[in-house]
C-alpha cells in the first residue's frame, strides 16, 4: 500500500516548451494559473537536470524532485522530450520515488495513446505539418479523451487515500 | 557594498549625505572617492585616550580590518526596533558631503547638515554614533574658507590638497574611532541593570530612554548634541563593579588575542577565561534576566569593530546562555554572527597570504550554523509579543535565508572556497553580481548571462548544484513575505530574483520579478495617494531600490496641475516588465517607440525581415503570455507611461494575435488608441512606430484609360514616310510562335503622362479581428515629383482591402513606386516598401522559407534558447546573402505632357454603316483638340473583322499559293477602310476642329471595324542644349464602327470559249430573245478575225431582293472598249458574254512564280507538283490576272443611286480556258487553190469555201497552201507535218512529214505548197502540225482544213 499521495496538478509540456495540457485537481479551482506558473518555472530546473543528465549520458526519464514550494514538484521527461510535471501536495509522509515514477509512466502512456490518434492530423494546418503542432494539438479542447485519461489516473492515485 | 552581503553583520555602515546645494554630479564623485575605502586597517584607527571609550578600540598593532559599507539612504523608521538587535543594519556614522561655493558660508553648510540630520533621524536614536561633514573645495579661488577648520564637525578639504585620498582615509579612520567609542558608551548603558532590563524587556528591545538614565557627569564626552552622552561613571555601584571588572578584564584577552591571532581555527582555550566574569555577574544580576542578549550585543560590536576573536568569544558565551530560556531569535542571530566571524577569519587568512586548510567542504560548518539559525527563526514565537514582532521575525528569517543563499552562491560563483568567494561574500550582496561572473559572461552570452555549460561547470567545480542554491532560496519565498514592510519585501524579492537570474533560472526570476513589480506598483499607488492628500512627500530618496519613482508624476487634485515628470524611474520599471515578458516569450518591443520631435531618419527598412513576419513562429505558453501582457499593460498604465502602454498593447497584439480571443484583441487595440490619444494630449513627443507588420500586399498602377495611354514610337518612324512594308498583312511579323521577349516588353513599364492624374490600387491586409484604422496612407515614391494626397483608410477585419490612391506626376522622367507610407492613428508614419518580386528574389525567399520550415519542427535548442529572436541568431543553415541585393521597385515612365484629341462627331448614325457588297461610301469624322498643345502628327489605322481571320489563315501557312495570293490581295487591295493622308490635314491647333474623311468599302463577311486615330505633338520646342529625343509619344483614339454588308450579286462559272462557228451560233441564238439588247450583243460578238478572239462568259446571280444592273466592261489595249450591260432580276441568274481578244504573255512573265504580296518570311512551298504542273499553274495565274485587268465589272442599283464594284476574283481559270485565251505560238493557215485545167497558166484561185468548209472539185489539181506565221517572241526553226484523212483517196506529191521550214523571225511567215488531188467524194480532214526543232521540242502550232468533195454534182 503506497502512502497516500495527493495530486494537485499535472502538466504536459512539449519538447519546445509549449504547454500541451495542464490539469489541476486541487479543490479550490481558482488557482489554475498558479499551476501554470509552477509548470513554467519548473522548466528552469528541468533544463538544468537535462543538461546534467546529458553530461552523464543518463537515459533516465525520471528527473526527480524539482523543487518544493507549497507543493512538491516532480519532473519526468519522455524520450521525445515531452515533459510531464507533477505537483504533489506537501505532506509528512515520505514520497517514494517509485510511486512518482509509476504515476509518471501512467501519464506518459496516456499521452502516448492520445498522440497516436490519427485524427489529430486532420485539423493540423496542412502546409506546415510538423509533428510538433500535432503534439500540441493533442491537449486542445477538442480532444477530451486525453483529459479523461489524465483525470482517471489522478483518481486512481487519490482514491486509495479516500478509501 | 551591498546591504545584503553575506558579511553585512561585520560591516560598519556609514551614511553619506549630500549637504547644502551640492550638485548630484559632484556628490557622486566625492562619494565614490569615499566609498573606495571599504576596509580600514585596525592599526590605522587612532586610539582614544579616554579609557571609557577604548573598550572597543584596537591596539595600535592590531592586524585586523574594520569593514565599512556605505549607504546613501538611511534605514526606514519601521526597522528602528531592531537597532540593538541588528546594529549593523543602521548607519553607525554619517558623513555629510558638501562642496563650498562662494555663496555658501561654512556656517550655513553646518546648519544644513544639522538640519538634515534632525530631519532624518528621530530625536532620540541610538545611532548614528559619529558624524562628520566633509566640505570639498571645488575651485581654487575660494579663499574665504580658511576659517573652516574652526567649526566643529566640519572639515574642509581644500582643492589644492595633493593627495586627498590619504587625507580622506585618515578622516575615515578618525570617524571609525569615534564609532568605536560610541560602541563603548552604548554598551555601558546596557550594562547597567536598567539597561539590561530594557534589553530583556521585549523581543526587540530599545535603548533606555533619556529620562530613565542618570545624568551624565562629564559634559565633554557628547559625540552629538542630540544624544546625551551615556554615563561613564555609573552611580549604581553594584553593577558598576561588574562593569568595572568587565572593562578590566577585556583588555587582557584582547591583548592575548593579538599575540595569538595567527591561528584562525578553533578559539584557543585561553579565551575561556573571559567567561569567568560572566558567571560572576550573572549571580550579581539575579535570575530575572540573563546576560545572553548583552553578550550577543557585545559580540556584534566586536564583530563590527573587526575584532573577530572577541566576537566569537562573546558569541559562544551568548549561545550558552540563550539556549536554556529558549530565546530563539537571539540565539539564531548569534549563530549568524558566528557564521560571519568564520568567514571574516577565513578572509583575513587569505589576505595575510595563509594557505587554506585543505578540507572537503570547509563551509559545511558555516552552512550548518545558518541552517540552524533559519530553523530557529521559523520556530520563533511570533505571537508572544503580539503581531508587532512578526514583520521583524519575517525580515530576519528572510535575511538569514538570503545569507545562506549568499554563502552557497558565493562559493559556487567563486569557484569554491577561496579568496574570490570570500571577497564576494564580504563585498557583494545578492542584488549585484560579483565581477567574476560578469567578466566570464561577457564572452559567453550577449545578454550578460552565463551559458548552461558555464553554469554547469561551476557546479562541477564546487559541488554545489544550482538546485541546492535554488532550494535554499525558495525557503524565503512564502506567505511570511506579506508580513514584511513593502521596502523590505522589495529588497528580499529583488535579491531572490537576481540570484535566480544568475543561476540561470530565468523563468523563476521572471516569476519573482513580477512580485517585485507588484510591490513597487503598490508603493507608487500609495505614494500617489499621499501626494494627492497634499502630504507632498518628496519620495524617491527613502526607497533603497534603484529606479523606483515614488509617484511624483501624479496629478494633484482636480485642477490639472501637472508636475514635471521624472520618467527615469518609470523606465526602470518598464525595463523589468519587458524583461519578464521576454522570458515568457513575448517581445514587447516589436513595435518601436519613436520620438516624433526628432526628424525621422529615413532608414532603409529591411524588407526581408518584414516578409518573414508572415511565418512568425509562436513560442511559449499562451495562457501565461496573455496574463503577463495584461499585467505589463496594467503596470504601464499605472505609472502612467502612455506611449509604453500603447507600445506594449500593440506589440503583444502583433505577436500574440493568433492565440488571442477576439475580446482581448479589441481591448488591446482600444487601450492602445486611448493611450496614444492621452499621450498626445499631454504633449508627449514619443509615439509608437507603425506596428501592424507589412500591411501592403500589392501595388498596382491602374492603367490609363485607352484614349490617354501614350505609346512610344521611335523618331525614325517619321522619316520613312512610305515604306514598302505593308503592316496590314503582317499580323505576326514575329518568326517565333512564342517569344519571351515580347512578353517581357508587354509587361514593361507603365506609361504615365505629366500633369495627368493616375490611379494606383494598393491592396492592404488586416489579420486582426477588428477594423484596422490607418489615419493616413500615402505613396512613397522616388524619382519624379508627384502630387498626391494622403488618405485615411479603414481596413475591415480579417480581410484584404484594395484602396485607390490618385496622384499626379509633375515632371517627365521615371517614377519609382517604392511602396506606401502608413500611419496608424496617433502613431508615427512608416514607410513600407514593396519591391518587385523578381524570379531570383522569389527563389531566394522560397529557399529561406523552406529552410525555416525545415527547422520549425526541430528542437535542437530547448527552453529559452528557442525563443524566436534568440533562435534567429543561431540558425545553422543561414542563407548566404552574398549576392548584393538589388531591390527593384515598380517603375513608371512619365512622358511629357501630351495633347488630347476627341471625336466630336461622325457622319454615322449610331456608329453603324450599311453597304452592299462592293459598294464604297465615306465616313466623315470631326476631331477636336481639347488640350492646350497643338497636334502636328496624325495617322489613321483601321481594323475590321475580316482582317484577323485572314491574317490568321496566312500565318498558319496552310493555304496553297494561289489562295494565299487571293487572301493577300483581298487584304491589300480591298481593305474595308481607307484614308488618304495627303488630302487630310495633319495639324490641329489647340481648340481647333478638323474633319477627316474615310472611305469605307463593302466587303462580304465584314461585321465590324474600328478607326484608330494616332496623334502626337512631335515637333516640340526644345532647349537648344538638350539632346533631341529619339522617341516621341502618340496617343490613340479609337472609334468602333458597326458594318453591315449585304451580299447580293454572285458570279459563277466563268468560261472562255474560242470562236468556233457553232459556239457563236449558239450564243447568238441565246441572245436572240429580245430585240435591242440582243442586237447590241450580236453586234458585240461580231469580230473581225475569229482566230484572234475568244469569248468570255460568266453567270451573274442576284441573291438579293432587288434587281441590279450589271455592266461588264472590256478595256484591252489595242482594242476598242466595249461593254455589255444586263439586268439581273432578284433571284435569277444571267449570263454575260463578252468577246476578248486573245493575247499572249511573254515567257518571262509567265514563268515568274506566283508572288506573295507581303514580305512574310519562311513561306515554304508546300506543293509537291512537278515542274510542268507548276509551270501550268503559273500560266493559269498570270493569264487570269491579265484577264481581270481587262475585264471590269460593276453593278448599279436599278432605280437607285447606289453602285459598286463586282469582283470576279473568286473565279478560277482552267486549262481549257487558258488555251482559248492564249494566242498560239504559230499561226497555221491552210487554204486550197485550184488551177483551172483550161487555163493552166493563170494564177490559181481560191477554192470555194462556205461555212468554214472548202469545196474543191474532185480529180483536179489543187494546191494545198499552208502558211505558217511565227507569233512567238522568239525565232522559230521548225518542220511541218501534214496528215490527210482519209489518206488513201488523196494523191499528193512530195513528203508529208518533216517538211523543213525556213528560220522564221518574229512575225515572219512562210508558205508551203503541196499539190494534191482528191480522187473521191466525201469529207476530208487535212491537218498540219508545226514542230519546233530547237529546245523545247514540241508542237507549236496546228492548222486544220475540212474539205467536202462532191463527185456528182
């Protein structure tokens, strides 16, 4: 039984640092912008980690705890450089890396499955078909399955806590 | 030195104060001079003789340093409660800096100084402890200042003094000595039981007030008038004793320390002795209050005095005492002090040249202390003293966190635990970057930041990761910041931002900077409210933050009183705003601000950059960007800086409009418009440049109306008046079907005329969701001067909008249309050039675009390096721009003023003419010259609907030669319109009218035509010096004519018959029906010599509804004229018969090929006829031509006046006809003579001949005479063959064939006689054949004779 985790927000950021999807799960919904900023500022640390990882030729996706402010921010980067940023509520429990990695991998799978949707390309501008535009469009309002998957993961993470 | 330096606890702060009317410049100069002393050697400080004050004084040989830091702002009042807790934050000394001029006396300067001091500090402050005023003599002539030294507290530094620096150093040392003395007095006060009570009374105690303290006994000691000297002789004996012991004891350890100061490590054991009196005293004071705090204050003062040994001793004592009663805050402060002591010791060690101990992490101990301190601050019972203490605790907490950060950061940036790190810890705070970093960064990145690699290298050297530093720093950021006073909060946030920035955490930096901005804006708004309330606070100086203006530019009251704006602070705030936006990927300066008061330098716009705007790549985080932009605009509005508001909103509109909602776009646009209007109203000379990208899509010169287009013709055309060249046939003179040059020439320059309006269509684009307004748009041209008015334009939302601009060239020459000058409302006009897109340019653009597109998806540069503007500089595959760019613009040629002609009236009704086929009529056109220039050149050309098909048929070249000729003939000799240039006038004076007569010929198939009247003013008055032009320009006037041609008479089946007896009889029989006409015709048919004539006949059919009279006329040389006329009723056909005398054309004429009338090239003979056939064809052609010359036919309307010409040209000639028409080469006449038997000597007589038949008698001698006449144009040598049929009944003498004939000259004749006898009755055919002997061999003449013999009559 993993310790109880509370997932406050999840952010997917593309390889070129465009936001793909940012979902917040904290109860007062008003500070959605705050998580935008958290995701944005954590890119600083991610940049650093990437450089450090590049120096050691590490292929580890999990970037570890990025920083702690009023939430604990964890980072994960897919091989295609999509960054998954997870904001966990601070608690006295020990957060094990393996749990965060599990969550990240689940999120990664959700993302991968959504990007594999062939209809994403349908609405991409035809003259400038780069993968990047397609990837970013995966999180747009039109595609709700991706959001549902992410919400599902969040529920799965927090449900044991509720039970 | 920075207030936030790590070692700030050891810095004695000195306030530099401008006094009197000192200029800012000179103040800064002298202040810099003073500031150059950041340390004072302890040995240099003069010792005070007063024993009371000597407590903190160094011994004369002390090796340490006193660290100084300078401030130009006093600490805000709000922090006053910390005065005893944190003395290092307070100005311990004050130096007034003044200059003396002739106007000021020293007395007044002193007065100013004192007044300023009173103004700045409360009536009863603990600090400053010492003060002095330096008066710098500015010029040599101030001799009246000699008395200066007499005034106390005022030191005049004469300008002629050589080494001011040494002098100032001495003065500073003196001041330090005073400060140290001051420490002693303060401590004295605190050592009293009352003082100690005060010290322990609250968490942040104050000095005992004056009234509580006993009066001083010694009046000479006061350092300053406002603060009464603290008692040196204490009236309270019990504490005095302990105090005395303290005083007595301290010099001993000090002296000990000096001896053993070489060891900077752990404090040696002898110092433990110093704790002895403490224990003693603790007993004396009692348990009510410990001396922990007092010892901490002592430690602080020793630290400030540069005596680290003593400081650490007292600190250690303090810790021991503070631990037990849990005075957490003071405990933490002691820990901080200890940490500082260690750093100072390490620094002194390096200063002394000692090697550092080789430890793993030497700073770990310090860091531990600081971490402990931070933890203690967090635990501080802020509620204990009510809420009043929480700001201070928060402040101290943040300072501790920053100190820790500073430690880590300095070590990190100083590449490890070494002198560099110490120096930066001692001297530099967090808000200013240490020089080591900035030096290095100059080579790494352009914006003064380190590259990632450099940052990482620092990490690997020091073993401190950036994340560690950042994590430490993050502790300072939290809700407790709200407890801080605004100024402190700004200070803390600023420091945080700069550290984040230096670490390369730029997004975090931007995030913190936003909070800084929030604080600053709070202050501005507050300050403005205060100002409005009439408090009139001078603001600005009180704030320790660079570049903040405390709302001095607020409007006061309802009356529009406006102070002179000081915008310097605004600029700094805006700089922060822009930086924050840049980090988020929004460039707020894409739209430039231009100062309209200065003339705009006509810089060449980079068109390639403008065109690249189209493919502007979006970067970043739209949600955040829009929020950030809103904030930026709100800041600019609050300042208020209206041009900046406009700049920001327009820039963000420009770069973010693809992701903005409609409402946002509207809002931003309106905000910008409002801000610009306000700025203008307030007389701001700045304005924004035109912002909305390249608005012009295309530029097109509207061609002039057809009648106004001038056409360029070479002058040489005038000289060759009549050329053989027939333009009408040359529909296409070009030998090439596709001629690219021709196409290019057609595209070429547009012709415009001087002083005549022309129109240009400009297509504008608006990519936004609102209607874009351009307050003015005008043409940007070079070359010829033009007259054009700028026009306001509103481009509808999201659309392309064509606008027509009219202009008038004022002189001849070349007009270059570069583009347009557009101006947004309230903005500055900007030129947009639109070069012609040449192929090369297009290709280059294409290549560039594809390169960019190729790179668009690549994420080689991640993070902030992939912002569009930083990417641009790094693009790997730069397109080589080596070729000099020749930009071509749309060019127009402006020709000199031209006359203008118009058609006043014509003789046609409704522009239509109705004709019978072959009829000719005239059209009169009245022309009027409506210009002020005369016309001296007039040409008419025509076009009709028959020309083009004919020309096309000719051009295709598929026609046989004969048809080609016919088509050409029709084009050339029977044009629909003709005009005689000789008979019509050529010159038209201004305002004059002339009439031009044009002939119109009815030609079947013609349905429409056009008159083109070209005119010009060629022979202009020229300057004698100017070279005559080799071209002139014509204008053309066209008048379309609707032509209807009725087809009524047709000719059919032309035939030519020889004058055989039966044909004539037949013809006569035909004509015998009516009398008079028949008679006439019969008479016509009667010809003298039948052999010389032939009969021309043709059928004429009338397909029209009216009868026509047709007349055929014969006009042959050597023959009298004859004509025949007959009436052709509607729908019927009549045959016309006309005798024609045979003729023969010369051989040369006939052998000529069928000519082509045009000079078309490459007419390849398609026929593959044999030469004989070709010869025949030529003969047919030439004889036909000749025939049509002789026979003319015309028609006349019966009972009407209309007449015309009937064409025979459709009729073909056959070989048979040719034979009938052509005279033979030889004429062979055969005749018979008989000799009567009864009189044989008589001349033979002609045999009776009747009806073309000879009637000789049988069995008689008959002479057959054959007469051969040479009619051919050459000499003829030939033989004669005779044949008789039936030959068996004719007896003859001689040979029948090969009878030689004499050589016959032209026209000569020769007779051959042969006696024959016919021995039977019957019909005999005698024939003769002349055969040419020379080449070409062949029969050249035939003769025939028919004899009918009747035996029994």
